[in-house]
C-alpha cells in the first residue's frame, strides 16, 4: 500500500472535478481525500501502486467535460496518512504560500439533463429558470473569490433547502458539490413588477408576444429581447437603443429552428451546441415553413447571427413564444452592458417595456461571444461569455499585462505560461465603459493572482487604455498596434521565431507618428520592421472621415499618394461627387488642397470604405466596419475579373498604389458593370495585391510563415482568397482562432510582445 499526494492544475474548480475525483478513487478502491485549494485541486490517496497509477491517468483522460486539466502531479507522503478509511471531499481552503496563477471556469450553457428536468412536469425543478448542475450553469459571472465554493460566490445569499443539501452531499447525485445548486424552494426567483416566479415569466412572454421589448437579466448582464419576426418591434428597438443598422443576434429554440433560417456546416453545428453557446454568424437561407425574420434584424447582409438558449430562463421564453427572438446586449449605444439592477433600470427604462429580473447578483460583466467559420477555421469576433476567461497558452515567465486598444476592448493578464484574456468590454468611448474595464481588470487580477511587473500598451496617446497605462506604477512597454495584431496570431500558434505579418485594419498609430492600417511586417514576438504597405491618403476631418466613407473616398480621389499613376479622370468621378452635398465636396476639396485636418493613413480598412462609397453602398456608417460589411455582402459568391493594380518600390518599401484600381472600378461602373461584380472584383484584387506584396518580401529573405491579423480578416471572402493564394506560394499561413482577429486580440498580442522583450533581457 502506497500513499501519494496529488495536485491537479488547470480549470478544475467549478466543473465537477471534486465529485469526479471522489467517484474515480472509490471505483479503484482508494482511500483519501480531495479539496479545492486556492485555484487548484489537491488531495491524498492510499492504495496499491497500480491503482494509484490508474487514478492519475484517469484524472487527465476522463475529466469532466468542462474541465481543462493542464498538469497532474504525484508526490510521496511522509509518514502515515492523516485520515480514516474511505474517500472524502474536504472543506476548501486557501493556500497562503501558493502564488501560482489560478484559472477561472467560464459560464456553461444548460446541459441536456437539466433541460429534460426543466420540461418534466414530474420533476421538482419543472420550469425552474435557474436550474443547473456540475456540468452547467453560472461560473465566472458569480465567482467572488477562490477557492471555488458557494460561500465565495453570489449564491451565498441563498441557503440550501434540505432537498438541495441532500443532493449536494450525495456522491451518486449529478449535483454533488454543484456550488450554484438551486430549486424553487431555496434558489433565485424571477421577478416582474411585483410578480414572482412563474407569473413573472408569463408576464414577460405576454409582453414580447404583444410586440413589446423586455429587458431580461441573463448570465453575464441584461439583454434586450423582442420578437425577431415583428418588423415594428425590431424597428422600435433600434430607435430606442440608438442602433440604426448594426445587426442583431437572434436566439432560436433548437438546432432544427436554426437550420430553417441558415445553412449550418458540421463545425458551425458543433459551435452552436457547445457549452459555450456563442453567437455564430451563418449564411442566411429561407426554407419553406421557416418563421420570418424582420428585415431590420440584419439589414443589407446575407449572414445572420444565431445562437441557442444559454439558460433555463431563455428556454422557457422560447418554449412559450415558439418563435425566434432578438436577444441583444442590454445597453444603449456605446454603453457597457448593464449588470446591476438599479443600473439597468436607469439605463434601460427608456428602452424596455418591462424587466424580467431575478435576485441573484451578477459579479462580473460578460456579453455574448461571437464567432464565425471559414471552412473549418474558426474566427473569434468577440470573446466573452462561455469563452472568457479560459486561459490561453503564452510563452511568459514574469507576469505581464496588456492594456488593449480603444475599440472592441479587452485586457490580458499573463503569467506562468498562460494568458487570461479578459472579457469583451466594448469601445472605450466614455467614463462608464472605462469604469467597467477597471472593475473587470481589478477583479480578474485578484481572482487569477496575476500581479504584473510590466504593462504593455498601444502607442496612441489618445486611447483611454494608454492613458490609464501611463498612470500605473509599473514598467510600461509601448507596443505598435499592428505588431500586436500579428504577434497575437503568432503567439496563439506557438510561433517563436521570425515570421511575416500581414496586418489589415482600420487605423493604428505607426512608429513614425502616421496612421497605419495596410502593413506587411517582418517580425518576431519582440520586434518588427515594416517591409510593405498601402499607399497613404488623407482623411478629411480625421474622425469625421471614419464616420463618413464618402469623405474617405474624396480623400483618396483628391489627395492619394502620388506614386506615378494618374488619379481617376473627373468625368469618371462625377457620378459619385454629383450625388453628394456640393458644400461638403467644396469643403473637402479645400481641406485636402490646404492639408488642413487631413491626417494621412495607409489603411486597408479605409480603402474598403472608399470602394463602398464609390459603389453607392454606404456614405455614412453607424457602427465600426459597417461599410466593409456591406461591401462583403454585396460581393456574395459572385465571380469577377480582377481590377487593375500596381505594386511599386517607394522609400525602401513595397507599396500598393490603389489609383489604378479605383480608376478601373469607376470606368467599369460607368460602363454598366453591376455593383455586386465590382465588389467581388475588389476583394479579388486585394487578395492578388496581398499575395504580390508577400511574394516580394519573401524574395528579399522574409520568413515563409505568414501571420494574418487585423479586423479586415473578419471578412470571410478576403481571408479565404488571401489564404488560398499564399498557400499556393508554398507558404505556411496562420490566422487567429481563439484570440479575436480584430482589436479584441490586441491585448493578447501586447502581452506576448512584453513577455518576449522581458525574456530577451534575461
């Protein structure tokens, strides 16, 4: 008989790991104990050596579905074991001397077993909205501290009734040590204007059925819900929320309902039904008998964001209403999602016709995650509920943090080979969003135990994240925006050596003080050099041009960088300028001619805006990236002949000159070529240009591993064509999967750069 101490690191708290250890040890006839200690699981086992070896193997191989086992360690126990025969689950305790970073379990959607009970009239939890077990339910949104026990979650406000306590203590029960365990007798309760429980849910159902808008308290914050098939309700939600065009996510009852609205591949099927339950962007289809979606749900787009219910409460709403529902963030435009009940009433009383709330506090703010697929390649657009804060691998020794960018903001805490990419905050546009970031940062820092010695931040001095970073009493490491983009991709894929980075996005401050956005970089994780770029063009009015693609187009036509190609002839541009306000055209001409408030940018994203405006698709945007999204939708699956293009050598760099492209575009439009074909031609042309820029760099000795980064690669058509052409050159092509490819991944890239620079100093 041997005695061994064991320790298991990873996501092993809040995922049913102690009950799993108990059952595994009991099945092997081992004595001992198990407990949550700090952020890991540890214990002792006594028994035959062969059984102990099998025990260790099973801890990794047969772990619960929500667990992520990173390491299992066994050590000898000196002396006699300090416990009686049998196996026991001990009370959890912090380990004061243990400074290892801890891993936080994300929330998990309701499991099939709980869903069966929810719909079973004979079950005591029939139609109980907050049903959960060790395999599902709230985790990150309710944890106040570690080790993970009920007393350190917001469930501490709900003492267990005798029936729940018996399940909690029964090793054979699915709810053995399920910390959020609850039932109608002792758990959280739904509420609606004085109504409690089932009447509250019915009141919400009646409001939505009558064309109203309901604010629903979800797992990670409030959500706004209305009938997705009711054009008036959707239009009213847009008006009240001040969201004129950005598409809404739609929640459907089950996979069959999703398949009637969109085409679903095997990989998309797996994502929709996963415990993470992200919103998945899918190709829209309209099968006979499918419920209608209002045109205002995703105006002008061919893809729709669908997701399945995440909680018992969502299932009850969908079961009773039997129709697709718009389920969108509970906020007004540019504000953080509401989590506090008082805050929600203040922010949403002018938006919602009623509040379906409950009395379980939300500790941490988590919006819905958003992903899409290009073939089998997953692109994460928003990393939040269900995905964050699951740690990602990162080669880091000394603890570091990444402060993130300004748009689609996230932060990252990294130590001991792991990076905790915080939840999506939104755009750091005001005090409320900034405060939400600070609260989330402080809370996750305390939970993970990561105390950074260095803080990486963007070069742009105007970003709120940069301003915050400069006030912190830590070593600061400035990281160029596009280096962070491609470093994020490289670090996610474990690339340690040099690589070739292609960074296409809207705008980021370059190391020369100008605005970049169409960049070819030779880099590793600690440094980079620019080898290619897009030609620059003025942005008349600065931020005003970003909001008005027509201004960006005028800047390109009137003041694009002179690289030997003539600008489009006036007779070609006249159909475009004639439909604009003459006063605005005159003002922009004067601004460009005098170089007044016209910062220049080498931006791929702004070139997408230019083409969208020239084709009449979008002159003014109401959300970031709208023009590019409409241009991609217009291209669809259309086949096209590429536009003229030119790559030249200028100032030691390979530069894409878009003047021939724009001239050809305008000529073909004047000659009657359809907008959809020209939109497709532009995507094809940009892919050809990218392949040429990369080929020129490789000819000059650049690495043959290519990392793609930046928000432009959310564009499925661009990503697919660029990847195909680069692989045809024999290159290894990588793109972010678990790390957001847009600005939501900047903080992870910043942390990767900071870690590499610190390591190089050792």
